[in-house]
């Protein structure tokens, strides 16, 4: 099993951590791309359109919502029995992409 390392770098910020969590996963990128063109969409819509199964999509949506790159029309505590509709937060996507670019390229 590969050893997971954590950067020992003063420039590794929570924003960079969020960018890597968001954009460092192919399935999450696929979900974001789908939502960028088909928002708002339910989890079922997303599952039908991407190459991940429902349990994986559910986990990815949680992470994407935690990093702020997607939003839902219902708060987490108000979703019981109701399917939230997800949309991208394009401003947040741009913020994380810019932070990641600065981390990688600017010194």
C-alpha cells in the first residue's frame, strides 16, 4: 500500500487542501463538469450521467459541498425524504483553481 504523505510546506494552506481534494479526483471532476452544464440536478440525475455508482456519488457530493464548489437547494438537516438539487458554485471553483495555480507556479 502506498504511503500517503502530507506536505511540510508553509504555503500548503486549507485552500490548497480543498483544491487538491476537489480537483485531484477524476470522479469529482466528472461530477463538477456535469453540474456545470446541467444544474440544478438531483443525485439521481448525476448518477445516471457519470461513471460512478450511487454510493460513490453520494460521498463525492458531500466532499464537493464541504469544499464549497457545489451548493444544494436544501440544508443537510432538511433533506430527509427530499432530494436536494445541486449546482456548481463557479466563483468558488475559480478561487480554488487560482489558489492551486499560485501554489504550483508562483514563488
